[in-house]
C-alpha cells in the first residue's frame, strides 16, 4: 500500500481503523456511543473521512490517540522505514509546536 499520494492516507487510515478495532476485539456496535455502525463502516471502507473530533472519539474507544492512528496510516503510505517516518513526524510536530 506504500504510496506518497494523499489518497493513500485516506485508504490507509481506513485500514488502520478496522485493524485497530479488530485487534481490540471490538465490533462496530461497540462504538454506538460515539458513532453509528453505518458511519464507522463507511470510515473503515475509506468512503468517508473523519473529523478531528470524531477521530478523537473513535480513538478513545480504541484506547489510543488520534496521532497514533494517523502515524500508523502515514507509515503504511511511506516508502521509508517506519522508524524514519516516526522520527520525521516527531521532528515536524516538535517544530510546529515550538517545543524543541
């Protein structure tokens, strides 16, 4: 799935959401407090993109963070080694937050 185009990120995030849910042994119905099953299904199939607020709600049910989900998707889309992607994203985040 490695590709540097941004449509890859949408597809990769869909895969990450589904994989994370299955890894936690959760069903789509387990997300009913934050999302409908239909909406979650459309996210997992890459038909829709979540808002930041929705990604935060979904990640809390998954026991992770929105950043971790996005980083996992970014790693899937990159031709670089996962450690290099992680370091690059962290360096950019620190620069953007002015907390170096």
